[in-house]
C-alpha cells in the first residue's frame, strides 16, 4: 500500500494521537497505518443506536445487571471503550489477530463487570456480552 504525500502528514498525526508513536519522515507508513486501522476498526464510534436483544440476552438481564448498562450506553451513544477488552485497549489493539471473533464476524464483546476498576475501564470478568454493532443499530446476540 502506498500513501501519497498529500495525506501522509494527516495520517501521521492521527497515528501518533492514538498509538503514541509515529514513523519518521523517511520510514514506510504501511505498518503503522495498518496497525492504526486495526485499532480503529475495533472501536465503537459514539452515536446512538437502536438495540435489539435476543431472547437469551433478555433472560440473562436479571442475573447480569451490566447487560442493561451496556445496552443503555449503546442506545445513548456513550463511549463503549470501558466495556471493551484488551484487544481495543492495550498493546494487542494493533495486532490483526487480537480478536478473531471480531475479525471473522465483526462481533464485539463487552465485559460485564459491575464496577469500574479505573474511571475508563470496568473490571474484567469471565462474563461477556456479544454484540453485532452497526452504524445505527446493534444486536445483542448472547451473553456470558
């Protein structure tokens, strides 16, 4: 992939803002750009969505109250990053193999922790909510 000179500077600024590093002027932009695109693909853009839930998810709302929180956040268009796993948050975020379910089917998984271990991260649990997120709607497929 070749990046033309007119957009190289723009991409370099975007990459630096999200990944903290940037290629030098004479270094190829391909690797950092692909890593940045992997990161961006896994993030959930902030916009309100209509959320549909499967009967399985509805049945588990009482057992896992965080399901209702995640669904409400998707409906309001909140930042979903606190519920996302390390494949969007840390060093693994730029690896193309970080989240195979997302890679193959574009299905995000949200952690169902009840408390925030940091202001921007819910505590990680073995319980997950699997959601197909699209531009204007989301489908909560399964939980736990």
